[in-house]
């Protein structure tokens, strides 16, 4: 794991090279204030002040130099100087003007590499950024650690990350923060968590399904449940996916990765909540005992579900986990899941939909997302589509025919397992970045994590 704490340090006046971050609208003013030597260099490089322009600038101090970056990112953006965090030589840097703010987060993540399978062949060394806001460093480091945890877990191949490894990750967090864990595995699920058992029963014994629970905090504090979909690999089951659709299914535990990371942030900040983390962890495998289209499944809630598609398995395991979460009368439930392709069709890879029918929660969640530059977009829990879940032989189906409003009907299915009146939010995250951006390499990604943490901070911060 990258030592993020070494990459953002208090500015105590130590030697450092300067970084000039100039907005395109300020280009002419900035250039007019520079020496003739700098203006000549800028002209020689044919820089015109467009976003992305950059150059090494000379100074009057011998071999010293500073860095110029033209950037149209907002000052509050965490990705404002991330490209420099990845490209500058090892050394110590400070902004020539303005506050570091959230840019320290992107600066650190730009230096993180997933190196489990391929070592970094040309290590450059640490690029340290100095900040005047020393009080913010620890929190920024924790956010970077949590984001890197999501990325690393999602990037790990399914052969190396099964239900047991998700359990081990929860145990590691429990040990670190003084929490307790309860794990229900294999055939023990059949009575209490029948949908988790049914979905995961076709996997090999060493990849047996399980419900992983972690409890932390003072029981007198408000109970907050965080639920994460932990499908470690999704073949689609007997409704098997084509090879193109299966290629990225190691990331189908991305919801669990987000839930683990959010739990880490809550415990590390010691928010005054009673935390309940729940991860239903399964492999949706194919074998003689795999569940079938047309099977009617029992549930922890006591209702029955006609399975119309074995590739709509994530909502099944979440149904049992949400039921369990609701039994403890929580003040809030948040679930993360890589649940539907329909969400990607509607909003693309970078913008996860948020579902909730609690208006105050929706307002607070979207405000938090905007404040920390971790966008969400609210989609409706449209009651008019609830009838699409009607079954001829059971209490409901898991996936309506036709494919209309797939993200909405999946969320409506989950809502049936949440106690009425309990504030609940569902984030249908992609957990993947198909194209690299500064500070955000192609691969596993945390989408909605910082927004959820900001919400919890605002609602439950120590006062």
C-alpha cells in the first residue's frame, strides 16, 4: 500500500519548488506579471494559455526551476493538479499561490499504483506536496487510503479474491479499529439467509457463500448500516453471460469494496455511530446445483421470489442482507452495488445513480456529493413501475421481462426488503473507470464513496 502520509506534509518553510496553477481566463494577467525571460520561454514553447499547457520555468537561482500548469478545473476540484503528481520528478513542491484544499487528495492518488501482478519497473520516488492546512492532512490521507482500497480490491483477479478474502479484509479492519465480526457461511445460510445460500451454492467449497457482518461503536449512538454487494465473480449463472459481458466481472464485488472502505473511514474518524457493516459474499458459478430460471426462492423476510434471470443475482443476496440490517432498527441504511447495466446506459460510467424515497436524505446526499466533487444523480423509485415485479406464482419476480427501467426496477426490488419508514439510500455504482484521467487510472474506482462519507460526517459529526 502506498504511504500516502509521506506525500502531503505541513509547510514549515522548507525548500520546495513552486507550482504555478493558472486558469485560462487569468492567463494574460499572469503572463504580464512574469519576467522577460519567462515570457520568452513561454513563447518558445508556443503556449497560449489553453487547458493542459505546461512548462518548466527558469528562476534566477541557479539550477532552480518552477512548474507552470494551465488548468480549468475548479479550485475545489480534487483533480486540479493530479497530472503533476504523476509526472513531476521526485522532490518537494508547494503551490505558488492559493490553498492546496482538496487537490492534495488527487496529488496523492496520482502516485498510487496497483502492483500486485506487475512490479513498477521505473520507480521515480515520492513527490511531496506542502500545505498550510496541516489540520486537514490526516483526513485527506484517510480518504486516499480508502479510495486506494476500493481500487486495489476491484483490480484483484477473482482467483485471488473470493468470499474468504473479503472476510479476511473485514477481519483486518475489525482488528485495526477494535470492531467485532460475525460470519455465517455455507449451509448455515440456508435457514437464515436462503437467497444468499441459493445464489452461492454452486461455487466450490473453498469459495462457499457467506454473510460477513462487522459491528463497531457505542450501542447508544445512532445505528448506521452499510451494505455492499459482494459477488466476487459473476458468470451470469445458467443465464450465462457472453465473454464480453463476463470480462470485467471480477469487479462485481465493487459494492463490497465501497462498503469496506466507507466502514474504514467511519471507524478511523470515530464518528459517533453504531456501525453495522453487512457484506453478502458469493460467487455466481455454474454447476449441477446452480439455481435455475423459474425456481421460487425463499427469503429471510418470508416472502417468495420467482427467479426469472440467474444474472439478476446481486439484488437477491442484497435482499437478505437488507432484511438483516433492518431488523436492528437502524437510523440509516446505505447500500452500494454494481447492480445494473441499465444504470450505465442511463448515466454512463462516471455518474452513479442514487435512489431513495426519503426527501431529506436525497437533499443531503446530493449536497454532500457536490461539496466533495464526487457526483451522484438521483433516479426515481417510481411507484408506477412496482407492478413490473408481479409474479404469477410467487410474491414477486427478481427481474421483469422486457428490460424497461432496469435500474429503477432493481432498486424497487431492494426497497421491498427495507422496513417502511427507515431512511435508505441505494447507490448503483460502476466501480470501474474505462478510460484513464489524471489521478484516476483505468481500472477499479471508488464512485460515490466520498459522497457517502461526507453525508455521514455532516449528519453524525461530533459536536
